[in-house]
């Protein structure tokens, strides 16, 4: 039921289910955070050039998605802001991550990511088969989180499932 409502909201607002989930995460972080500006990282396929089509390999990049969260605004207003921010960020997803860091990161530290502490990985590709071979996605248990908060979601026609990893030294279980 929740997946259906998210899909309906996305259609009604000319957004994607990823944008609805991004807005919900940004609103949650804004409510509990110390800043109205949230920056959430997300993986990007990194295959924007035709020359890469025939190549085998991992070309994933990370795109920082920055949005201002006004807690007094409606969720649809936040969703519109997320839509603008996401479209702008993905339009520039080919920029090397290091260039973005050099342009906007004021202070650098080896113990923190330079642009964001929250990652949202959202997979909406159905992994049913590859060249007619069945595919099953298996979670990898590492007992660590690369970020303060790592939200990994998978959308299928049946719904959205996933997991949330956190840096255990920063959060209490409750």
C-alpha cells in the first residue's frame, strides 16, 4: 500500500519514486538535524558516454544531492525542491567527484566524507534475469557503515525493501 501511494504521489507531482524517497529522507534528516540544508550522496551509473557502452567494468560515480528543508513547508513543496535539485545534480553527474569536492568543500578531514554523511542507494532495476539466467541480489553483511547513515533500497513491482546501516559509535539503538 505504501509503495502504491509513493508511486501515485510521484506521478501526480511529475517526480520519480526515487525523488519521493529522497524528499522523505531529507525531511527526516531536516527534522532531527542541526541544519536546514541536507546533502545526501547517491550512486550514479556513470555511463553517459557512448564510448563506454561496449566496455565492461564499474563506472559508478557518486552524486551529492543538496536541498534546503523548510520544516514549515508542505511535503509537496519539499518534493518540488528535491525534483529541481536532483535534476540539476544528475545533469552534472559526469563531473569528476574530486572537482566537486575541490569547488565546495571548505575543510577536509580524513575521518569524514567531504560532502555528505548520508548515502541513499536506490535500485529500481528489476534483477530477474541477465541473458535469461536468474539473478538474485544478496545482501553483504559487513558490520560497518561507510557513512554515518547508509540507506540501501530496492524497488520492484512488489514494493520497496531495503536496509539502513549506521555508524554505531554515533547512534544509540533506540
